[in-house]
């Protein structure tokens, strides 16, 4: 019996050794095939195509520039390796690298209520295509949208769809006919006719922020005909684009008086002067009244306002917060009606107090060096996207990541001043190191720390000029003229900590932003070193990616990887305020074939002031 067991164990050992030998031989063959195929692909110019083998079945993945190159890569393997087999599924894993920028044109023809959307976006941009069309549907005067946009794998993703949709809505809403075109080289061309030069310049400025200054502005301003023999006329309007003055007066002195009173208004950042001088219209009887009424109109009306003076009629329009505000304007008009019986003087001023008053956005922006959090409700998705887009266009050295939690409440009516909120938030970010801006009911509250008393006053002025007059601006900003310097690490301790952190780079799987289980111990070790030695020093958690995919996607992936590591460090006891995250995108170091994993990492560094 003992001999039988020995014989069985012997044969079992032989079988195991044979199996292991075959397995080892198979892996050796696969490794040799992989190396030879890799050399053949590199020789044919396919450095971004990877290969692996299961027996003689070759699996290819990576990136090429065209469908033809995808087939050519498979043919290269067939010709280089006798007996190798590349099935269709293996070829389809090779992706076509997008190299071209998106192109979009939005057109509204004269007397048409249809918007035409044309162009080419990236293969994954179906949502952006629908988003552009849906934002055109909500524009007043647009009943239909012809969406002729196509998708192409050669095109990069359109990551500025929200900004472009907002810009197109602005242009279409303020013109009878228009066209906005984004070319492949990033140039934005604006065409059409708008009412005033202020509107033209504001739209061009927005386009410039979106395109980095590459704008061809072909917008025309509608000419105002001189009404010879019809008497003098002055129309003064205020909107989010500034103040426009148009019409005809008989003398230069009358025009100078009108423009002087308009220019005194603190909101007159842009004045569109289309007021003509034509002696044939005759002298005006209401120039002195304009000097009294216009300041009252602009200071008491909420949002858009208008005053229209003609030879036979004077009318003012707008919304006021109370009967008292309306009475101030009406009282200023009364002397004109009393002196000139033939002049029809009316006020179309509606009171929007109490429950019927348009509510402002109940929203807040909180920020520190780790990022920006937006919360609350706004009246439109365009405003929601506009706020985020403007914050993302801040200069790179002041730019922060944006967590946009704003929701859209359609019951909030669009009020002109709300559209100025994004500009206010941007200026606060630039001038305040950390803090918050909160809109609630009829108050805007500002908290945080500025760099000095002058910065605090600038923000106060910006807030006052953004919100209506009846709003309360609670400026709780503080400032420190000469901040006391934070203690720094001694050079030796800093060098020791930097060396420890350098050896604790955290590596990631391809396309993944979550920390692997086998890398979590490194994060714990780094946290212990930081708690033990970092003192008051700040830390930079920076993410890298390999060269697969397009640069923007890799930048986003890198920032997510860095954020994952930062979150684990916080869980391990490292204060959040000591850290900020950054994205380095694609690793500039070219690692040898098979070592691309070294690029997919996050490094923790001491910030040197």
C-alpha cells in the first residue's frame, strides 16, 4: 500500500510539473510575441497602439488618427507575426484619436422664428448637441430649431457648450437677424444687427472671454433716422448692457445737457450715444425736466428703465418696489404737465412690492483655496451655466475648482440685474482670499478677508452697483494690511519630509480615479509624515496621467485623482486647509514601453513660498 501511494504521488508530481512547464512555456511564447509585435508596430509608426496575446490571439488597443490606420495596424501584426490572429473585436478596441476642434454656427434669419444649428462636434457630444438646441428653444421669438449638427470621432469634445449657448442666446435676443460661428481655429464671428453700440460691444466682450480674444465682430447698429419736421425726440433706456440715448434735438447745447445728466449715473459703465443734432426739429420744451427726472428714474426703478420725450408726449416706464418710489418720479413729471397743457405726460410704472415682487436668486458662493461651492436657486439654466463658466475663465493663478450645486427655479422671473451677478462673483474671487457671497431676500452679504481697506471698498461699490437700490449690502469683509508670516519648516526638516513624500507617489489604473487598495497604505504613511513634520507648511497634491486620450480629458482625470488622494489624507487627519489640488495632465516624462503605469500617479509636495 505504501508503494502504491508513493507511485501515485510521483505521477501527480510529474503531471503538475508538466502543466507548470507548459504554462511557463506559453507565457514565454506570449511575451516573445508581444515584444516582436511591439517592435513591428513601433516601426510602422503605431507607438500609441498596445498589444497583448492569449496564445496566438492578438488583442490591440490604443489610439490612431483614422479608420484606415486602425486597419493598417492590424495588417502590420498579421504580416510581422506568422500565425498571429487579430479578430474584428481586437481591432475595434483601437480608438480613433480626436484631433480637430468642434465647429458650430447658429443662424437666425430676418423675419424668421426658426434658429438653425449647424456644425460638427465630437463623437461623445450628443448631450452638448441637445443642450445647444434646448437653450435656443427658450429664447423669445424662437418657435423652432433645426438641429443639423453632426458628430465625428475626429473632433474633440465641445467643453464650452454652456458658454456658447449663453452667448448665442444673448445675440439672438437682441437682434432681428444674426449669426454666430465658432471656427475650428477658435475664432468666433458675430454677424447681424443690434439696437445699440452698447449691446454690440457687450456681446463682443463676452465672445472675447470665451475665445481668448479671437473675435471677428461684424455686428451692425441699427441706424436711427432723423425725423425732419416731426419735432424733437429723446429716448433714454437702461438695460444690463448699459445706457442708450437716441433721438434728435435742435442744438448742441441740448445734447450736451442730456448727455451730462446721463453720464453722472453710477451705472453708466457703457453709454451708447445715438442722439443726433438737427436744427430742423425745433427747440425742446423738456430739457430741464430731463435733468430732474432721469436721476430719479434710474435710482428708483428696479432693472430696466425707459424715458421717452417727444413733441407731444412724455412717458416713463419701469418697475418700482413701492408706491413711494413711484410717487417720487411722478412728482418730478408733474410740473411739465402743469406748464404745457398740450403735452401728454404719463407714467407706466408698475409696483412690484410684497408677494408679487420679483425675487432675486437665493444663492451663495463659498470659497477657499481648495475650491468654490455654489448653492441655492437661480431663475434659468443659462444663468447657472454662466456663473460657472465665468468662474472658470478667471486668470489661471487665481482659478479654483467649481462645485456647482445650483438648481433652477422657473418660478423666479428674469430680472435684468441678476445677469450681473457672475461678474460680481468673479471680482470677489480675485480680491478675497477666502469667504462667501450670499443673496437672500433683499440682501447680499459679503464675508471673508481682503488684502486691504481699498479692496474692501471696491467690492462694496461693485455690490451696490450690481443689486437694486432697495437691497441692503452687508459688507462683513475684514482685511489685514500686513499679514503675520506663518512659521516655516527648517531647511533640514523640509528636505527630510520632501524626500519621504517623493517616495510615496500613489499610482492608479488606466482611466481610473479611485485609489487602489494596494496604494492606500502609502497615503496613510504620507499622512503620518505630514502630521509629524509638516508644521504650518502648505501642501500641493498634484495628479498626472499617461498620454492616452486627449489632453483635456487627461487634465480632468488628473484633478480627480488628486482629489481622491486629498480626501484620504483628510480622513487620516491632515487638515483640509493645508492642502490644495492641482492637475499636471499628461506626464512629460516618456517612460519605456510597458512602464506607462508610472505616469498614472499623484504626488504630494511641500509648497515653497
